[in-house]
């Protein structure tokens, strides 16, 4: 009953409106130097503020008959501060400021002044919101999980699935440069840090489907990140029980060279030590990232993006007890461990991006990048388990202890996995504007060199009998009939692969904005081609080609009601990456085809005012028809492909998102998503896919205490219905369609702003705090209602009854955290 009560309190907070009759209004449009309206720019004064809408317009109520200092700001631009003498009650004043960078930036020429991504169906997220919203893995991905259509049942992971896709189906770009993630990670607690450093972010844009041809060949989504270019010296520092981060930025005196550097350290001990498994745990996740630019002239600019990440994960489990079952028939799994796990992931990434503005109508770019990951996964863990009934006598001395044992056994898992991957990318892109038409094209070559050694086995013993793999050729009727065959592991993988993949990708797209009668219309059409060759040691080279046409259309009718309609779709292919080529035995299958999906997305944006505050309701219906599907299973966050194309699938659903100023001067949103996705393997009939997340609710809510505006509250709440619970290895997925329990999680953060960046320096100049541009201290509660969520099942077999028990692997309980943040 906790969740409905909390929701009722939240909605009461969301719709409580404080009326103040003694007010005046300041309104207008904020422009950049090119006279383009700036969406999501900040306008603030000491006791409130707002943001511009998608057209750069703002509307702000301020106290009447008072002197008010306003600050206009947007990341990457110089702030403007101005003072307004007391306006009369009810008076309206229009101010249209122009924000300047003081550094001429070379970028893409925009077709029209409608700079926002509304017509493209792209969600734009304010970077400050990303930094402030609490979460076990705070950052961009943490915020994405509150959006409709985006699902994740693991707070320790930065990975996410979109509209029925898996973790490998999402594109991530930083400054138009594609970035990658490690291959061997098996669980969320091993991940450590996302590639994206939020301290460096200027702009976040996300598309959940139906995206343009200029983006790459994946089936589900695009996350497009822009890192900012500094316009002044600045530094930031943040520390908490989970680690810390620091950044520094600056610009040269001649304003040609600018750079920003960020370092981070992450420690997941706070979460892992709170889980049911008692462990000796030593995580060390650290990275350093930089973005440098040098402007040789008004036409030519060179940028460098670099990243070094070193992650070490030492894990030594001791004991575990998991209670499951029902009140009438309680069960417990008690495990005693010996051994340890030692994992290490080192990644090195560097990219150069040259931008040359040939003319006012043509811009050319050349991008080259290198990515190297060196990964090892070593473990030897011996687990002895007891399966029995725990004492359920409330008030008894032995409450929870296993008193009656139904089954005993042991499990030995072993791995010596090493992977070394080197990926080169060379790309040329161009943008040409001819009157109201914009043409974009790109040519890209990628070389992937992967060296992989897989050594894994698992031996399971129950009551003194080695459990055979549940295969037809290995019949096992122990202990009733002795098994005379050879002893083999329950699971064993041994392979060495040296694989090279060469890819050639091209795209061409056209955009055009015009008027249809009194309405505005926007067109986009494009096509991609992708040719790849898989070769390597003991591999017969195989070459394949796919062509992907895509289109979008948006219409904004000339109505008093601000509405926009969109339709987009096309044929999307996902050529196999290395992991999709490797089957369950570790063998590389070079002739695996690209998975194909036909997308159709129909959307509507409705912008309106409520209590003189801006709101927007975004609705999208989508349908995907998938063929040549490569079936897979998910073990925590590791995907195991079958490396064949023997399935077809579909996905459809509805996404709704209402965002706006539920509390004046802050942005919050409510999300709802419905999804159904099923697959048909070998024409045996449709079953739920591993990512069949039927219902999704998400709430991101920001508030502050009216009498103490420096005290702020942030709430991140997610509710997902349960995913399919997976199946034991070698088992038939058609026999295992039971779902995990629903995922319910609420993270709340409280922040006290000691130094507000929107206050003028005159207020602070006599105070020692004037050295800070911003200073705040926060307190966070993760998993506020202490819900017991599970990510996967552990399957344990009782040899006598031959019953297979699915024991949930629980995620983190309620955890507390302190955080200190500052900027200079």
C-alpha cells in the first residue's frame, strides 16, 4: 500500500498552486547571435525562474513594485544580468536579449529559426536536470529511464532497452562521434561508469525510434550528446559516498583554444554491501575525459575528444540467504562460497573532428576515431547450497533460519575470458543548403579487429550426483538409475577467435520546410547503405549489403491550439556486431544476417498553458515488424545470442509524456508506456521476448520550499511490470515464460543551495562564499520504500523431486547517501 499513498502525496504536490496577486510579467524571446531562438534557456531571479519553450519564448511573473535582478543563461553562452525597477501590478514588459559566446562557433547551418527538435520527435533534456536528479547510477541514462518507452530493471546498470529492443540496439554519439561500451560485463555492479560525463555535457537529445538516415544502423534508439565549449574559466567538484568527480575548463586569451577536462571515480560498495550476499568487495572505477577545440580561422576548427577508463572489480562472496516462496510454503536458499572473481576493463578512446565552413551554404567535416578495449574476466567460485524451509514463527529466536533441508548441492563456476578489441573509424560528412532545402551526406569506413579467448565451465552437484546438461542426448535419471556415461560439465564453452570486420556506410538525406496553406510542414527523406565483411582465422570471409530508406513528415496546423503532428518510419537494419556473431559455444558464425525492422511512428505534440505555466503532452504510437531476428537470452546485463536468424518478431505500443512547470520555475514530467513484443522462433508460435516490458510509469518531479527556495527536492520514481524471468541454460524458452515481480523504485534527493549561481556577485562580494559560483549539499535516499526488486532468477534443481526452483536474485535495498557539489 506504500506506493499508492506516495503517489497521492506526489500528485497533491504537483498540482498545488500558490497564487500571488501582487505580480508583474516579464516576457520575450531569447536569441543567439544568429538571431535564432534558444529553447530551454534559463531566466531566473533570487526567488524564482522559468525556461524558454521550444520557440525560445518565455513568460515570467515577478513581484510587482520591487527591484528585481534577472539572469539570462544557457550552457555555452555568456550570462546576461539586468535589473528591472519596480513594475506596477499587472504590468507586462517585453525583453528580447541576445546571448553571445564571444567565440565564433562553426556548426551546422539550421534550415529555419525553429531550432528545436520537436518536428523530428527528439526529446531534449536540460543538462542541469541530468546532474541533479538522484539515482544509483546518476547521469544521462538515469534520466532516460524515466521516459516512456525506455526500460531498465536494474538500477546498478547504465544500460537500457527501448521499445522492445535489447541493450545492443542503441546508438550513442558524443559530438557526432559514435562511442562504444565494453563487451564482457555480466552484471550491473561491474559496469562502474557510463561513457558520458555529465559535467561536460551541453545538450542531450534522445530519439526512441523513427530516426533519420544520418544516424547509424541500429534498431531502437539514438542518444545524441553535445559536449560544451567553454567561454570562460570554470571548475567543479563533487563528492559523495559513491565516489566523486571534478572538472576544469578554460579558454585562451586570443579565444582560439578552449578545453574542458573531467575525471571521475566510482565505488559501488555502498550498494553491494547492502545486498543479501555477504562479500569482500573492492571496486575501482575511474576515468578521465577531455574535449579540446582550436579555431584556426573563422572557417576552420579542429576538435579532440579523448577518454581513458580503468575499471577493476574484485569480488569475494562469503554467504547468501534468499527467502522466497509463499507464507504458506516458505522456502530459502542458503549458500556458502569459496573463491573469488577478478575482472578488469581498460578502454582507450580518441577522436579528431575537423570542421571547415567552405561557404555560408556548405560545411564539411572529417572525423577519425580509435577505440581500444582490453578486458579480462577471471573467476573460480565454489558454492555449497542448502535448499529448505526457514523458520517462520514470528517472535521466535530462530526466525528466518533454515531448519529443514530438502536438498543440498554444490556448484563450481570457472572462467578465464580475455578480449582485446581495436576499432578504427574514418568518416566524412557534409551539409549543403540550397534556399529552403538542406542536404546532408556521409561516408564512413570502420575496421574492427577482435581477439577473444573464452574459457568457461560450470559443474553442478546435487546430493553427490553430478547434474548432466538437460539435453536429449544426455538423459539423466539419477539417483534412481546410475549414469554410466562420461562426466561432463553442466555447461562448457571453449573457443579462441581472431575476427576482423570491415564496414562501409553511406547516407544521403534531404530536409525541407515549407507552408501548406496556412500550416507549416517539414519533410525529411533519406537512405543509408551498409556493406560489411567478416573474416579472420579459420573463418571463410562473408560479405553482405543492406539498404535502409527512411522518411519523416511533420505538420503544424494554423490553429489557436499549439499542436504538431508527426509521422516517421522506414526500413531499419542492424548488421551484427561481434557479440551477435558468437553462438552459445563461442564459435563465430560469419554468415549471420542483419536483423531487419520496419518502423512506423505516429506522434502528436500538444503545448498549452495551465495556471500561466507552460506544459506539453507528447503522444506517440509505434509499430515494428522484425524479420531475420537473432534470438538471445539476457543474464543480468549480458546478452547471449544464438547467432542465427531463425525468428521473426513484432513490437507495438503507446508512449505518453506530460512535462511542464508543476511547480513554478522547475520542470517535471509524468510518463506512461505500454509495450507488447513477441517473437516466433522456428515457426513454433509467438512467445514474449526477454524485453517484453508491458507497462511503464515514470515520474520526475522537482520542488522547493516556498519560504526557503534554497531547499530543493528531486524525486525519480519508476514502476515497470515484470519482465520474463529467463530460463536455465540449454532449456527451451517456450517452457519458461514466468515473469519476474514488478519493478518499483523511488529515489529522492534533498539539496540545500548555499550559493546560488543565479544570484549576482554583489550579493556575495563581502562573503567568503564569493569564491564559489555554486555550492550545495545534498542528502539522497535510494529505493525510498525499500522495495525488493529482482533482476534474474537462479535455477536450483532438487535431485529427488526433480523440481527446478527459480530463486530471485535481488537488487539493492534502501541506501542513504550524502553529496557535496561546488562550482568555481
